[in-house]
């Protein structure tokens, strides 16, 4: 019944039983009941409307860079944003500014590269951060005190009932790794970012500085990026290191010996291994410091 209802409303292909591990940077997880990768926003709206009637969960997947899928079969629909990647740049020399209007799946590294090419400042902090624009917006990705929220001017969403809605700056707010419109029942469909004209040499200098700041992060390994958000006034990596979490393992998942806030798939890890390792690290830090770390990794298909 659910499959029939979905095929009736979706113009894009609907895959059954798709393996999810290849779609995750960590390379873990099982398969999903249904997988959809629409190229038109109308399909997203139709899918959300169908959810109201059929009651199935929807999981939003961008680049999979900070995503951990559960093992076995995940009920519902995994909705990939990668084909929703249209973009439009406009640069106004007389006003010394530029704008980007882009859909959810537009890659964040392309934002950085295109801004640099146009001589626009504001995106330098994102040098070296993978993933999609909507994923960066949802988590207000940032570094060194700068973030996507600083650039965000307008947002288009698909609401829980399938309504497509526009939001202007002032109707949403951002803070450290937080965006007020981010919700499991809402789809961030597109956004407009505003930049400013900047000397190309300064752009290159600042991008290099952000890359150097990431030099201490593990390279060439399967990782989902930072496992935990930094608590106020402290560093998650420092706390994890001080509490003896470096090198901890659960199955094939391990805490990096290079940076304690990075979890690695050292071979054959399952989604459950990662989940249990995150829980173990969180509990150790809480037990020793009273600080409850909040995961930055997104878990899909796990019990609440």
C-alpha cells in the first residue's frame, strides 16, 4: 500500500532496499525501505504530503559526511538532495556585493571555490568542509567564529504538510551549530547567501589559515567529522582527550588517536558500533566532568 501510494505521487524513481553504507562517509549501515533522489521540489512536497496520509518516516540525506545509518532495514524513505543542486550567482560590482541562490544539494566546496573566483568574501571559513549547502545550513556549519548563518539571507522550506514556504532574515536565527528552522519534519530546500567584495589575495590568505587550523584533524581515513559539538567555553576534543577516550574501540569503530573528537571506521564497523562508541564517550565525559556532550553526528534509523 505504501509503495503504491509513493509511486502514484512521485515523478522521480523510487528504489527499494538500497544499500546505505556507500552513501555515508563512515561507510556503515544497512539498507532503506525506499530511496528517492528527486530533481524537482514538487516531488519533495508530494513526498511530505504522502507522509501525512501514510505515516512513514523521512530521512534527509545530503553528502552523508556526518551521517550514521542504523544496521538492518530502515523503515520509510531516505530522501537524497544531491540532484537538487541548481544555483545562480549574481555579482553587483557597483554595490560591492554578490549573492548565491542555490538548492539543497549544491556542494559546499563549490560555494567556496565560486566565491573565490568571483572575488567575494565570506565563505573562507568553509574551506575544507565537505557536504551540501542545506546540510551546512541545517547545522550552521562554521569554523573560527564564522558560520553559514552569517551569510544566510533567505531560506525556502517544505513544511511538514508539503507546503512550500519562504523565510527572510529576521524570521529565523542561528547560533553555534544551531539553525532555528532545522527540524526532522521540515525540508530545507534552497537558500540565498550574501557575500561582499574582497581582495583575492586576502581570500587566499584566509582560506589557507582555515586549512592550517584543520591540520590536526585525521586525514585519509573513514570518518564522519567531529563527533560532538563544543560545549560553551570548552572543546569537545580536549574533554574527550582529558577523559581518556582516545583509542577507545567498539567493534570496528574507534576514537582517533590523532584527534579525540573524530570517530573512525577502522574496518568492518557497523552502525551500531558507532552509536555505542558515541554513547560510551559521552557517558565517560559526563561521569568525569558533569558536562553532557551533544553529538554533531546525525543518526538515522536508530531509536529515539
